[in-house]
C-alpha cells in the first residue's frame, strides 16, 4: 500500500485548535457572508432529511452550521476534539435559542452508541483526521441502517487558479483574501483526490460511495446498508 492516501494513519497537520487560536477562527467564520453560507447549506441538507431526524455534525468548530440545522427542527449533536470549540458552540446555541448539543470527543472513537443517528455531516475537516479509515468506520457504526454520511472537503486536485477564483467570491478584504488563498494552498497538500477518497471508503465498512466535484471541493456520500 504505497499510496499515502490510503494509509490507515496519518501524521497530524496541526494540533487541535484551542484557546485564543480557536476563538480567532470562530470570529473569522462568524461573518455575515459565512453565516449566510451556513444557512444555505443547512437548508439544502434539510430537503433530504426526514422531519425530526437525529443529525451528527463531526468537527462543527464554533457550531454555526450545526445551529442552523437545529433551527430547522432537527435533533443536532456536534462532536469536536477541541474543548474550546465545544464551549463556544454550546454558548452560541444557547444565545440563538436552539437545542443543539455539543460534546468533546475523537472521531475515531466516538462517545455514542451504535445506530444513534439518521444523518452525519462533516465539513472541511476530514483531511486533518489522523486515522481516516477508523473515522469512516465510526461514522458507519453510529449511523442507523439506511443512514447517510456526507463529507465535504477541499479537493487535492484543485488548481491555484480555481482557489483564487473561489476566494474572489468570498467578499474578503485584500489581506483576508491573500491569507485565505495561502491557507487553502497549504491545506490542499493534505486533501484527497476523488480517487483517493474512494480508496479509503473501500477499506471502510461503508465499502462504496459517490463523489461529486464542486468547485475546489468534493462531496462524498456514503450510505449504511439497511
């Protein structure tokens, strides 16, 4: 297994975000354009979910997206390895008057019983998981039969031009745009190609998946057989 994309363990790119670093990240993701994006994403996902579905968001960070899902009437739980993010997300949910719940834990060893959720979403975080196949197996374990896991993340094969065009549409200032382009360029080295992600899924209990390229990202959908 010489391809690094299908190794069961990867070195971590950066430590988990905690303290001031996590709070600065939350401020950057709490801008009006970003919040509008989270509302739009949640609304799109809601169209395919049954009323009152139990939803797990893996690595929700400050919780903005999870709160939007909860606002739409779903039972939402967020799991994050950062204690600071768990605290920030819990505070934000209370401020917004929604019942989203956030807990601390590792995606490769989730603190949930088998078959706890109908749907699972993970945005912009999977490339940083140290044990990607274990993470996929845990996603499979906590889903109910027929449940779906969706992973949305940066695409390794995204070009510098595609990244620049994506950033241009984010309405950032000159400094923010420059920083974002640089950051995405660095994170791209860690990301998966569609073929690389498919190889991971074949090693997992899901076995199969569908992969769609969207801009500079990929969306991977996996279903647990009934």
